[in-house]
C-alpha cells in the first residue's frame, strides 16, 4: 500500500493515539497533525517509483527510511516493511510512524508555510505602512494563532531531528563509518532542499544542478557501502578492471561474471566518491 492508502485506511484519532504513545507528542500539536493527515489524503495523485521503508532501528524502535521529501511527493510512495516487522505491526501503527517521520522538517504543507512567510513579511512592513498595519490588525487573532502553531511546529521538528541524528550516530552497524555519516548528512540535505526550496529549484538552474550533484554523491556512497544501488552494475566497463585489482578472465561463467561486475561497480564508486564530494561540497552550503 502507499502512504496515502495507509492514512485513508485508518481514522485520524487511531493514528494520533499511537503517535502520542510512541513519541510523547503534546496535545497542543494535534491540530497540525490533523491538517497534515487531511492534506496528504487529498493531494492530487502523483506517479512515482520511489518507496518508503518502515524498519527497526538499533534501539528496537520503528523508524522510516526515504521519507525526507515534500508531502506531495511522499503521498503515493509505496511502503515496504523490513522482514522483522511483517506480521508484527498493525496498519494503524504503520500510518502513525509514517506521519511522524515524514514530518521531520515541518508539519505544515508548502502552502501553509507560504502563508506564514507572508504574514511575517507583512508584520515587518506594518511598521512603515499604515495600510498593511490595518490589514494585520483586522486579522490579529488569525495571525496570533498562526504564530503559536509555527512555534509548536518548530519544537516538534527539533525533537524529530534529534531522533534522526541519534539513530545516525548511535547506529550499531554503521556509526563508525565516515561514509555512513556523510550518507545521512546528504540524505538530510537533499530532503531539506526539496522540502524548503521547491520554488527556487524550479526557477533556478544552478540550484537544480547543485541538487543533482548532491543526489549523485548520495548514489555513489550507497553503491560503495553495500551495493544497494544495483541498477547499472551489469553495464560496468570491465576493460579497466585491473586498475582496481580485480581480475577478469575471458571464459568466466555468466553467474561469476555478474559477481565480478558487481564488485567492480562498488570499487569504482568507492574510488570516485571522495574526490567527487571534495569537488562539489562547498556549493551545497551556499544559499
């Protein structure tokens, strides 16, 4: 099932009770979760091959991978479960974990964030423009409520980011790996850019190019760590295999040849990744 289908299958009140119990979220934030729940269900359908994965982290707690993206892009992603969670977790629990983890950056949709920015801009102009000041006064209660929700949302985001980085640094299998830490930082940065800079990315070719460089580095790291990105390994160039200390004979069994290609695929990515990051990393932090 997709993210949207899990939410549609469960009532919001059921999902909220799981979020409260699992993540100790305060009651004051419930309206933001409710609005997000309704928004995701009602987004226009978007065809995508991306997936989200619900798995068990090093603390034996459920977590969600590949969820750092705008909600419009997440709604129709298929959701997969790690083998240890199959038959061990209910649809309501899955929906709750998806809703909590996908809101790491903010519980507000792009449209709601634009409203907040607009009000903040008007508040600055109100000091100089009586007309704008009058407009804000006429909607004072709405503006005060919006600011309160904004503050609640920011506190929620901080709690979620602490969990994200805790899982990164204290991961039993990967925490000592520099590549793992860089991979998680890239995952976070790609998600951040896509979430907060959608409009900028659409109109600015340089920003899109920077994001592509980030995504390429992320893919190379995935390949170099465990070959997770397998697509393309069968087409790897074998002629320079000796440079990577991999021997290829002319009469290899097809199955063995595929394994050799797979090893060479990982070795080439390992040799490329750090020069590639060294060349591009400065542009990722210039906003």
